[in-house]
C-alpha cells in the first residue's frame, strides 16, 4: 500500500526527487518534479530543491520557455547521474 504524502518521511521525498531528476532525459521544472511526486508545488518542496542545489546534488539553470516565461530547470550533478 503506497504511503500518502502526509506520511512520507522527508528523507524519502528527497531521494525520490533525486531519482526523478536523475532518470529524466532532460532538465525538469519545479512543477514537473512535484507532479511526478504526486504533490503540489509548496514552499517546503521548493526549499528541498534549493537545498539539493546548495549541496551540489542538483544543478539549477534558468530557462526561457516557448511562451516567453523564464523559470528554473533542474538536472543532477554528474556524480549523481545514472549511467
């Protein structure tokens, strides 16, 4: 039985974020990451992504999308990438 988001430990959410971004063929937006976690974009989850950037696990880039909006995209640092 899957755990609801209310009962998922912070460490498990953090590892899921890393796995999601590591498995992606391209950098992902914040919204794409949280959607794949089946969560809503909250300040808590954004803080977790920022902490992963600060720790050197994620790389954050600024991207301008086709609609002209600029936002962050995330990829994993080379040492965390899956071969």
